C-alpha cells in the first residue's frame, strides 16, 4: 500500500512538471526568468529521485534514504525557488499571476510533502527494527 501511495506521489510530481512546462510562456510574461523555470523543473525532477528510492528500493540509490536521509538536500532548492516566485507572482495582483502563483505554490507544497514523507520514513525506519526500510535493504 505504501508503495502505491509513493508511486501516485511520483505521478503527481510528473503532472506538476508538465503543467509548469505548459505555462512557461505565461510565467515569462509575468517576469519569471526562463532559467528559473528550468531550475524549478530540474529540482522537481531531482526531488522525485528520493521518493522513487522509497517506492522502488534499488541498491544504487538507497544512499539517499539510508543510513541518513541525504535526499532531503534535493528538496530544499525546490522549496526555496518556488516560495520565492510564488510570493513574487502573488504580489502582482493580476488574475493570471495569481493563477500562476497557485500553480507554483502547488509545486512548493509537493516539495514540502515529499520532504515530510522522506523524513518520516527514515525516522520510523531507523527507530523501529521491523520497519519497511530494514526489510527491503
């Protein structure tokens, strides 16, 4: 069940990335640099990797979640950039800017949710000897 939830979370992340690419022109017209959009997209893709490591435990990427969750480093730039541009667009007061701000806020909350899932999975896995992480690795 946990794996299915994580796969659904990965699909949501992919859909958010596709939505960001579709609204690239509108974001540029509102003052967001194209390089920032590309960075947000790259950090969104990088944030999918630790979630993928939890869903499908491969030995090549398990270093992101065990023994310490260094995968949280991949979420921090995503949360920072999306927060920054969400606030910038929110202050413009134009309808399209507010819609774009909500979409970028969705990506920010996706990053925060992924971060919480990663930290909680690691904490439960390291404090409970019969956890899912210990059986799969």
